[in-house]
């Protein structure tokens, strides 16, 4: 089953279970998918596109939760964190730092890279870890290993 259909099925199940947080979160995500599909000519939300939409949503919610926490609105921050947990359930498992280090080391060795080749190394590593690793963690590891 495609991710888009899984979201719809899970949303219906959440509605039947009267799980308000999950229902509202999945409705928002379904709306984001539909917005993407109607935004242009012949656009179809493939699983890869849906994962990109979810990645952006998680980042937005993390930023919002941080802002709410800073502003003293702990209840709203908790809601954002709850939504993050629901969305992350649809994301593929993230690579560990150790796995990323191995890929970076192999890439640096393969390219015979120096500090000046940071951008090229990042491009190669991000291509290999797309969707499976956090970009900021990849950047940190590449910087460390190129020194």
C-alpha cells in the first residue's frame, strides 16, 4: 500500500478510535499532500514526495515546539511534539551516526577528498543517505572527518 493510502486508512481508524490528536495530524498531512498534487500539472504524490512533505512538517513542528517552549507555552509545545511522533511513525528508520561515519569515510577515500572538497563530499553522501539521515548530522560528520 502506498504511503498516501496508508495515511487515509490510518486517519479513518483514528477517527473511529476518537483519537483527536492523530486524526487532526493526519488530516493536516493529507491536506499537505493534496496541496502538492493540485499545485501543478500532472503532479502525483509518490512515496518519496510524501516523505519530503513529512520531513518539512517535522522540521516546522520542531521549530514551533522550541518557540512555544521559549515563550512559556508548554501545553502547545507538547501538542507539537505529539504531532512529530505521529508523523515520524511514517518515516523510514534513520541511520546511526556510526553508519553515516562509515559512508563518509568511504566517500572521502573514494574521492581522495580534502577540506576544499566539502561540497562535493556532502553531495555524494546526501545522495547515498537521502531520507535515511539527518542533513545536519551528515554535515557535522563530514566537517569532522575532512579536518
